[in-house]
């Protein structure tokens, strides 16, 4: 078992702020480009979700939970989940947000129209 002085020395070496800064300086441009691409995708998705819930007559006061459902489905689709697995995962999310008070028909509309995910085949 390592003694505490060794562990503290290792922690101090790992969290040397100059080292962390130099690593982040190298990665910053690529990290910013990745964030910019993801932000554009999520913005487009949120606009589609807003359009779907607006067409369904959902009050603007209730947009947040529907947007959160959309964000969670979007995250799932970015993790390369597809097919019946994606349909089952989306169904779980749909049930979760329906239990939190969202209209299941509107959630199903978002799932199918925005993400092109159908009802799972059990």
C-alpha cells in the first residue's frame, strides 16, 4: 500500500497547472471546433422540437420538459445507437417524460418527426 506522502506527491504532479494549461492550449482549437459543430446540431434540433410542440398546441410555459426530452434523444442518437435498440431507448425516455407530465402523443411526435425513430418492435 502506498504511503500518504507518495500519493500527495503524485497528486501534485498530476495537477500541475502549468502542465494542464499547456495540454489545453494544444487542444483548445479542436475542442472549440467540436463544440461549435455540436452547438449547431443541437440548435437545429431544438428548433425542430419547438416547431413540433408548437404544432401540437403546447403552451410555451411547458416547452422546457419537451426540449429536455429532445436533448436526451439527441444525445442517445449521437452515441451511435440505432435500429430497434434506439427505438427501445427512445420509448424508455418517452415513458420517463410522460410520467413527468408531458403528453405522450407529443413526445411520440418529436421522436418520429424530429429523430425519425419509430415505435419499437418488441
